[in-house]
C-alpha cells in the first residue's frame, strides 16, 4: 500500500519553490506597509533599481516612486478588500537618478491583522519605446498624407484656374470673330484662306454673301 504523503515536508518544498520563484522572478516584487515603508524586495528589484537589498529595506516607496502618496494608499486600503488587485502605471527612480516607466499590479494583503501592499512591478521601457516609435511613424505618415492632400488640392485649383482661363480665352475669340464678321459686313471687306494640303478654300461670310455662293460650291469651283 502507498503510504500517506508527508504534508509537512511537502509544504516545506512548496514554500521553498514559491520562495525561489518569487526571488528570481524577472519582475520586481516590493512589499510595503501602508505608509510605504519597504519590508521586502526580490532580486530583480535591487538589481534594476541599483540599490543593495539592505539599502532598500531602509527606504520608503516615495524614495523610488516620485508620485507615491501614502495617504492615497490608506484610502485605497479602506475601500479595498484583502486580496483585491489594482493595476496602474507609474515612473520609478533608480539610484543614479534616472527614471523609467513601470506597470504596477498591487495586491492588498492582511496577515494576522497587519496590512501590507505587495507590488509586482514590470519594466515597460521597451513597450513605451515601441509605442512612441509607432506614434511617431503614424504622425509622420499622417503629415505626409496631409501634405499630399494639400498638393492635390492646389493642383486641382490650378487646373480649374487654367480651365477657366481657357474658357475666357475661347469666349474672347468667339467675341473677336463675331466682331470681325460684323466689321467685314459693314465695311464690305472680304478675305479667304487656302489649305494647301487639302486644296480647300475657306472664304469669309462676306465673300459668300457678295458672290451669292454656297460654301460647297466654292470648294468645287476651286478644285476645277
């Protein structure tokens, strides 16, 4: 028969496994009291922030989070139940003074009547960089698109202006031709043009009128 498992030994193994996993988790884990006093950090925390573990255990969250507000944490605790999760984004400050964007998952805990915050912190510098690059690329594309639209609008406006000019020129030519015909009629002036390729003659209206000819008749007479 199989013997019953030794739960005490199993519990110890699980605790060691959990402890090892938390300590070597790639994300930062920082546990604090409600006022922000740090009571635990994992390896990733002091490695990324640039402090020693001992330094961090003597520090407060306001030392690494410029926007940390202990009174806000206290209010959060009042409206949150133990075990509740809260997510938010912030900027953390390293020992060298540089800041970097982080995403926080805050767990509200209560152990033997004492309140704690366990904060899992993920460095999102790369994500922010990619978002900024995408935003810049999008803005650049939009700028080029708007510029092209302006160019097309200007081109269409120029084309419309030229078409209007051609229409006005055509109207002026028609008016000039009408004026010329009227002047020829009044002054009894006549003129004609010969197309050397087709051997056709184009006479002014006044010549047709004077000689009593039709246009087709004059073409035939010339060819003969």
